């Protein structure tokens, strides 16, 4: 490979996701493999603006592959949304001679990275890292598989109590507006029902199904609820259903437990693939693109095609969930 680039930077931004560390490691390993210096930028865009960055050494990324969170730190940085903030970031990058940037984060981070790239001409490649799996242009984002497995473990545990006591449980999972986490953890956990949209129609259907189930002699049920844009929405659902069916119900909101913890093998492998591909992409002269994986193929797509887009639930999977929960 012909190298015109000597020094690149890597940062994590927005919500943390398990597998970000494995991805930082992959960026470092690929960078050094191809003769680049790799700078780690602390705390996302806040660190970029502050010039809080250092050349990564082998020991900095040793023994981090299995760790959740991000060793570089992350942040939400309002200043980066302003032109002045991004100009400060550009100055810091130029001062340090950083000629390309890898950004691991979600939709908001991509927006910031895209603007920085357009305004400065500094090559930027983004990598989807979010448990929500709400980024189009990739089948999965880093962190999603781990979050599914954490939710699954919680559902399995709750099932023990639900069965023992004969209870109706609502288990609310994260996933922001997408519903992916609820769909996959619900299928894997054998949930009796899924609430993915929190619509009135869904609640009506749920009540009818529960009535049927309990009339047939079933003593327990687990309903997995997607938080959507309303974390805590399952309390209202539980109240409505309890009133309508004149029965008690219990709520468990999994919340941030789903964001932490050691990444699964699948997330580590995805992180390795995308981290290495981002570095290769920069060396090949790509910029303003997100690297993702579609049908097992690594793909580069303009960030502008990805931001603000929707990753819809696969209708085959929603159909499947209905068939097997019956
Ligand atoms: P995520 O990347 O997980 O979606 P956020 O939406 O909080 O998380 O975005 C992370 C950071 O990206 C923000 O704190 C901000 O610094 C930057 N960012 C978000 N939206 C924009 C935007 N429209 N323009 C510039 N920077 C943005």
C-alpha cells in the first residue's frame, strides 16, 4: 500500500457501547501494521477541542479487548455543534499533524464528524458503535450483540420468578427508537409477547392474548417492551393492563445495565473487522464514509447517506416473533 498518511487519530463519542475498546485496539493494530502513528483522543469531541490526545503505545491498548466502556472516554459536547468549536478542533488536529480520523459512535457523532470532514477536508471514517442498532448501512452496530445477550440473561432470570410465583412481568429494554433490542432479546428469551411500538392497538392485542393465555391455565407471562423514546413507558403499560385484566403485574426496567460489560465474541469480531477496514479505508484515500458490514461484506457508504436515516426492523423477524410466541 502506498502511504501518504503518517498519523491518524481515533476517538469514541456519544453513548458508550461494549466493543468500543476492541475497535480502538483494532485501529491501533492496523495503523501500526501499515506504518502509521495512531493518536488516541480522549473524551470524544470535547477532547478534540481541548487537544487532549496522545500517541498510543502498545501498552495503552494491551488487555482492553474484553473491557466494556471505552478506555479513551466519551462525552456529549455541545461546543462541537458550533462552527467555532469545530474550528478549534481543526487547529488541534493540524497542530498535531493528524491527517485522518476514525470516529466510533452513533448518529450524532457521525453528524459532527461529517461536518468536520466537509469543513476542513480532513479525511474521516466513522464506525457504528451503539447498542441501539439504529444506524442504517450496516446489519449490526458494535455493542448490539452484547446488549441483546445482557437483556436475554435478565429475561431468563426473571422467568424463574415469573414461573415460580405465577406472575405477569413487563421487562423493558433499551434500544432507543429502533426496537431491535426488544425484538431480538424477546425472540431469544421466549417472551410470551413483545411490545415494539407502544401503540394503543398493540396494548389491545396484548390484553386479548393475555386473557386467552390465562383462561387456558397459564400462570405466568413475560412481555418484553421496547423503551422507544420513553424510558419507563412499561410502568404505564403495566398499569393499563393490570386495570383492564384485574390482575397484578410487575415491571423490570433493565436500563443502563445493558450498556456495560464485556463484549461478546460477535461484537469483538465486528469491532476488529470495522476497525481494520477504517484504517485501510483512510490509507486508500477514502473520506466522509461510514464503514459497516452488510451480508458479511465490509462496505463504505457516504456518511451523508447514513445520518438521519432509519434502520427498520426486519418484517420477517417481527413475523417470526409472532409465530413462535403463539
Ligand atoms: P451518538 O453519537 O451516540 O448518537 P449524540 O447524539 O449525543 O450521541 O452525539 C454525540 C456528539 O456528537 C454530540 O455531543 C456532539 O458533540 C456531536 N454532534 C451531535 N450532533 C451534531 C451536529 N448536528 N453537529 C455537530 N456535532 C454534533
